[in-house]
């Protein structure tokens, strides 16, 4: 059920913030020196993210000014889910150099899955592991960009580890 309320300030602020963030990313990407002039290069993804943020921000602004909200009470915020996603991001950030991309991203995926209502931890860990391994292989071997392997793995696989 939608309501015919007037402008929603929270949605307007969020939409404006997303537009500003998208614009900042676009400007910073333009100011970053690039190696070549290839059509698909390192600047492609920041521009795609910037464009996506601006589109979502514009959509939120349109909804905020139209006054149509999904619930009569306004935006529902599940603080537990937000805290779980934030904790997953923090854990990934803190463990990325030590454990590497695959384990830290697997943990992040499991945390986000739980925040979205996933109850099967082992299934979420397996899916997260598969996706993290796929992105690791795609970036490291397909694109030639190096995602962190982790200092523990590097110590175990180095020739002088014996």
C-alpha cells in the first residue's frame, strides 16, 4: 500500500548523497591519470559505479518528491541487518591482508547473506567461497589485476618456508 504523503526528507537526503557520491567518484576517476586510451580500461568500473549511484540517487529523489512510500510509517530500517553488513565489511577490511581475498570475501558474503535473511550458514559459506574464488581467478589470471592472496598463504607457499 502506498500513501499520498508529501516529500520524505530522509529519502531526499539519501538520494542527494548518492548523487553527490556518484559525482565525486566520476570527478576523481577523470582526474586520475590513466595509462592508455583503451575503451575498456581501469576507469570503466568506477564510471559504471558512478553512473549507477547517480541513477539510484535520482530514483530516490523522484520517489521522495512524489511522496510515494512503500509503508505508511515510512522507511523501515533493520538495524541488526545494517550492523551485520557493516561488521562483515569491517572483518573483510581487517583480514584482507592476512587471510587474503578468498577467505575474507567468503566471510563477508556469509554475513551479508545472513543480514538478508539466509539461515543456512554452510550453504552461504560454500556459495561465498565459490564466488570469491571465481572473482579471484577472473581478476588475477583473466584481467591481470592482483587481488591479495594473504600473508599467511604467501608464507606457506614461499620457497624459503621450509
